[in-house]
C-alpha cells in the first residue's frame, strides 16, 4: 500500500510513497512525545525565530512549493503561488503575535491574586485535505508550533509530496526533529494515533463523514477535536448592490481552485430585480475564463484533483438536472484527456432542491431568485451547513441584519468569503466546530490553567 502522486492534468504517476509500518509509527509517536517534553519548555522567541525562517524559505522557494501543489492536485499555478505566500503570512503572524496571545492574564477573584496561564497540551494530530494542501496544514501548524505543542500530520493520500516537502521545510529552518512529523499512514493507523496517550487534540478539515468518525473516536476517550467540514455557502445579491463588482467577485468566489473549496460560494441567491442584469454580467465573465494546463499562469480553470471526484461531480450534476435544473452555460468536459469540467451555471431549480444540503466540490453553481429580505434569509439558512456567506448590498442596516441572521461562521459583505491569519475561522451546524487562526485559533489546544494565591 502506498500514497501516490498522480498529476491530474497529465494523469501520469509522478511519485510513490510507501505506508510506514506499525513499528515505525510507534517510533515516530515516541519521538513526538519525547520532543514535546523539551519543546514545550523552549522560549517563544526561539520558536518564533524558526517560524520566521520557515516564512523566509517559503518566500525564497515559492515556485518549488507552488509547483508541488499544482502537480499533485491541479490548482492553477498562480493560485498555488498565492497559497504559499499566504502560508508565509500566517507564519509571520504567529511568530509576531504569539507572545501577546500566550501572556498570563490577571483576573479579579476572592483570592489575593489570580491569573490564567496558557500551557501547551502535548501532541496535536492533524488530518488534512488535498484542496489547499499547504494552507490548511499551516493553519493548524503555525499556532500550535508557537504554542509549544508538537505536531503530527496525516495528509490526504493524493498530496504526499506536499506533505513531505512541509516536513523538510521545517527541518531546513532549524526545527528539532520530531517537533513536526508527516505520517504516511492508513485509516486504521490513524485511529491508533488518535488513541495514543500523548495525543491531546485532533484537528480535521475534510468531509462530514470523516469528521464525524474522528469526533466519535476521539470523543469516546475524552479528547478534544476541532472540525472544519463542508459548506454550501450562499452568495446573496440585493438589487441595490454594485452588480459589476458583485459579478466580478462571484467568478473567483465560486471558481477559485477549480471550485474545490469549502468556503466557495456554492449557491447564488439573486434578488428578482437584479437577476437578469447580474446573470448577463456573470455569464459573460465565466465564459471568458481560460481552461487547460494548470501550469499555464493564464489558466483559471484546471483539472479536478482526481478522476473519481470528476465522476462524482458529474453524477451530482445529473441529479440536479433531474430535479428541474437547466444548464445555461457549460456542463461538459473540457476534453476527454484530463479531469477538467467546464464552469457550469444552473438555473430554474426549486428553492428546496436537495442540492442545498449537498456540497458541490467543483465548478458548478446553481442560481436561485428571491423577492425580499426575509425570503433571502430563509433561503440562505435552508441548508444543514453553516460555514460562510456573502451579502451584496449598499444598505449598511440591511447588511447588518443579514449578517446577524445568517447561520454561519463568517459573513463577507460586498466581498468573497476568505480566511486570513488575524480573523477567527470556522463553521457551525454541519460545517463543524471550533476556530482556527487569530488568537482564538492558538488557544484551541492549550491548557487554560487558573492559578490562585490565597
């Protein structure tokens, strides 16, 4: 058994990485445990120095790491470069801010003196997806590295070279061996890692099925989890919005990373008075997108990450058509030689179509109409998911009401949903729980310890 790196554009096998044995896994777990005893007592300044060197290397070697992303999962190269730069950003953010985030806080109490300290927990185990192979990893890695935890990574099976490269990156920056380790393991071995005593927290970004399984395993033995799962984010456009800007942003909000993003806009909800002018603008922009080789810097639509994902998406598309949806643009493969699906716009679905509770992980967008604010809010919340939402309007009071009423973790007003280092990120309902990034993210896997002097 092995992890295989297969280029989704050429469909050629680029590299093979064998699963590690149970014996080797045990050795890595023991090393992580041993290293935690030392790493947790290093100064924040020492950790920051290494993390800043990681950022330096990412910026110096952007092309190398971006190419690994594009070769393994098909992200257009310009977007892969942006992903690497974002990882450097989050590394510098936590290197700069961790000391303030982790400083003890004095509290008033019945004791003479009370304060809260933030101590590292132990080993944090991350199960990460392929769609943002570096960024998703760095979102957990940078804060926990600075917090004094040690980290283990089980990456998606189709991005093994990215996983290997990140471990090498930290070693090259001077991180002690064992502080951050990549594990080429199977699902049974992952269960063993969760159950290992010094693994004190588990974070997963991925499917609802995987997240629920991990939460069940960890919860049975009292271990904390943070889950970032799927999404069906609404993109709501009111008739008073800047339609040109809304249509321009809608293109990347839906089709960034070939539509394979948890926080992508997956349901367009457009006010009746603005529907035709918005759709005319949007359709024209979509049909101008260049599809093809993801290594071409002008490409916007590249291949889906794997052939099975393309087939699954085409099956979802057929179900949407069976439910009454009509294709107004796209709907076909770019060619039969690779995994590219044309950007596809669907209209005329009933408002309660089952697709509201599914995640379209690829370049398909169903478009719905609404007449008033209440209807827009009801349609936005008509899903089991709750990750993000975009609201487009010139009316600040309306935007505030929508932001308050939409059941999700992030609302972007007159912009697209995105994550950045200084803002808490996560979802509710079927989109998961817990937060990553910002001060909230670094405190998810810490012992918040109260100290009283009487």
